[in-house]
């Protein structure tokens, strides 16, 4: 009986439309990754791109390994596809933005180990700063940028950021807290009860404020 139940679960899992969609996404990503070029006249940029592409391909390898397991939750597979996609998206930064990361000593290879939201936010943040164009920010980041430009705060709280971003929950504000801390824009503690001290000596902060 146990064997029959196991077989039944395997059949159901194989027919899961979500998994079918993931398989399609994985195939498309493999094809897309094969077209990426990591050449650059700057050796550091070339090395960075190679590391990012390697991290993206590693996520696809994880997906291939996990999908062989029986009764694997599709969400576990989805995580690998999502991170493969967002890791590779860092390769789509334009040349001016890549040069900006060098100028500001920003380690893009560290971003592959961060959350999807971190990578998503990092792309628009860096592109906006590199091009000095606030229109490249999403609505939430643009609102925060305008607040910083207008008030030049000494500190920020998660609650304040949540309000500025006009979000119902503190989720995105907490994402920004970690994001800004890693970039050195703020000095943050683990507790949301402690305000984030704004690092006004940070060139990245000044770039963001000046948009």
C-alpha cells in the first residue's frame, strides 16, 4: 500500500502544472544564459560577470538536481529558478552602470547571495545613480529618494520608510534596511526599534540624494 501511495504522489507531482511551467522557464533560462557574453576590456568587470553567470548556472544545476527527487515541493524548485533569473539579471546592467560599481567599489558578486528583492532593487538603484536619473527608480524608491533629498535625515526608522513608501506592511522597508546597510548607506542594527543612522559620508548616499 505504501508503494502505491508513493507512486500516486509521484504521478500527481509529475502532472503538477506549476512544475511544468518551471521546466519551461528553466529551458528558456538555459538558452538565454548561453547567449550571454562576459567579455570586457576591464579585467575586474570580466571576472565579476563570469562569477555572476556561474552563480546563475549553479542555481539551474540545483534545480536539475532537486527535480529528480520524489515528492519535492514545487516551491523548492521555484526558488532555484527565481534566483537563477535574478542572478543573471545583474549581467544586464549597462556599461555605464558597471563602471559606476567599480568607481564606488560595489561588489556585485556578493549580490548573488542576497534575496530576490535585493537584486531587483540593486539594479534600479545602481542604474539610477550611474545615470543620475531618478526616473529609473520604482515608485517606492523614488518616494524615499525625494524624502532624503528634501530632509537630509540624520536617521531613519523602518516605520518611517514604510510610511514614505506607502506600504501596508514593513516588509519592503525591512528589505531596504538590509539593502542600504550592505551598501553602507545606513548603519543598521538588528532591531527595528533602533533607528538607522544615515551614513552621510557615503559617496553612494550622496549620489542617491543628488538624483
